[in-house]
């Protein structure tokens, strides 16, 4: 078995988008540097979405400019930074920055698509066409997210067939990696095994990622189930920050510290320094004036 996994840190995007406490641009940039210093190489820095819908992401351009300016020429750190882009307008904004990767995001259930991006699933794929064209022209990598793959906050059950069909569509249209989202944190390891077995038949497993929210405490078990099937890329959020504003009641992503701890104990490399993550957790939670959900940070700090 290959003994390395890749963590995609989404705390600055998925994490902060649902937090009431608003970090300043400077604090977001500091946050990003602390994560990069801890060894994070893949990081989401923001989203080019409507600021009246997601106020937390309003300063994404400045955050991206400042983080990329500081990391690339000076420290020569190799980081793969990304930002969410829902449509052509968002892509135009992204092109004004030095970002080299964007993520488009679709849903596997109609109601969530409507609430989250104000259009049907079909319309969202139409909106992705000009985004993909601009990405190709400007040599920007595109990641594809598929939300509500294990359940929808409005519709409940989501058929596996639909998830597989839409994930395949994102892959075929040129996304280099498809992140399979448990947006509301309802999945179980059995469900993860069943769905990923089907996904692997149509998309190479190296091109799949797991995006688990930890609402019901099953995210680590789900990651392990996906790992056993060959998935090696997982999205996590420092401290377990966040959630999605259009998925009521859902908790943040699984905490980066908890995932790094689990893989460290299994002698599976992440390239990330757990102690530095825990220090970053202390810094963010002090700033926000609240404890973050990560269990490992709580345990190791005491
Ligand atoms: P819309 O209103 O349908 O867009 O929004 P529109 O094309 O009809 O345009 C209406 C107005 O919005 C126009 O302005 C546009 O210029 C403007 P006006 O002419 O009226 O002055 N506009 C924009 N402004 C800034 N940035 C843009 C943009 N597009 C249009 N990109 C849109 C559609 C998708 C933009 C909107 O619904 C939106 O911003 N939604 C927020 C989506 C979001 O960020 N959700 C959270 C992230 S997704 C997530 O968390 C799930 C994930 O983590 C995976 C998982 O957990 O499953 C990824
Ligand atoms: Mg998410």
C-alpha cells in the first residue's frame, strides 16, 4: 500500500465561510502562512462568489495576492493554492490574481444546487462551460467538487447512480480531480465503501478525493474507509472550522489535526507537522474567542 496521503486544507474557505467571526485580510494571510509553515502544500485561499451571499469570502482577491506574493518568489515554497469559482463572472475575478487552480462546484441534489448556487444542476454545468474554456486558455487547473453525495439537507437520500453520473461528467469536462462531498456529515463507512467502489469504475481512484464534514462524528471512519479503497487525497479544515451556510445544522470539515494524527499513528506520511497545527489552532481559537472542535488539539494541548 502506498504510504502517503495528501491533505487539502480548506479552513480558509470552507472553514471561514460559515463563521460569524470575521478575520481581517491580514489575519487570513497570517493564518495561511502558519498552515504553509506547518507543511500544508495544497490550500484553498478563498472563493469568487457573491459577497452578499458569502460575506466572509469578500476579500479573497487580497488574501490570494498577499499569500502568493509572499510565498512564491521569497521563500520559494511550493504551494498549490486554489479558489472556488461558480461561474464566468467568478472566473474573471480569479484571473485578476495569480491563482493557478480553481474549483468549480456542483451538487448531486437539485434543492441544494438551487439554495447554494441559485440554479439547477443542469444550469450549473452550462455555467461551467465558459469557466473551463477560460481555464484552458489561461493554463489554470480545475478541480471539481460534488456536494451532497451521501445525503441532502432538503431531499434526504441521494441516489448513488446520480452521484456517479455527475462525478463522471465533471471528470470528462476536464476536472483533474473530483472531490466527493459529504456536505452535511451523514455518511457511514459502509456507504463510503459502496459509493467509492462505483466511482472507481468510472474515474481513476487517483483522481478522487474525499471531503467529509464531521457533523455526526463519522468523518475519520469515512476517511479510513475511502483510504482502504485507494483514495489518497482528503480535504480537511484546521480545528474543524466551518460548514456550509446553505446546509443548515451541518458542522465543519473533519479537523486537519485529527486526520494528521490518525495517519501519523498509522505511519502514513502527510508531510505535515502536527505540533505546528496545534499551535495554529491555539492562535485561531484565541483570535475567535472560542474553542474549535478538533479533539486532537484539545487532547495534545493539555
Ligand atoms: P446568481 O444571482 O444566480 O448570479 O448567483 P447571476 O448570474 O444571476 O448574477 C446576479 C448578480 O450577481 C449580478 O450582479 C452578477 O454580476 C453578480 P448585478 O448585475 O445584479 O449587479 N454575480 C457575482 N458577483 C460576484 N461573484 C460572482 C458573481 N456571479 C454573479 N461569482 C452565485 C450565482 C453562484 C454567484 C451565487 O449563488 C453565490 O455566490 N452563491 C454562493 C455559493 C457558495 O459560495 N457556497 C458555499 C461554498 S460551496 C460548499 O461549501 C460545498 C463544498 O465545500 C463541498 C461540500 O461540502 O460538499 C465545496
Ligand atoms: Mg464543504
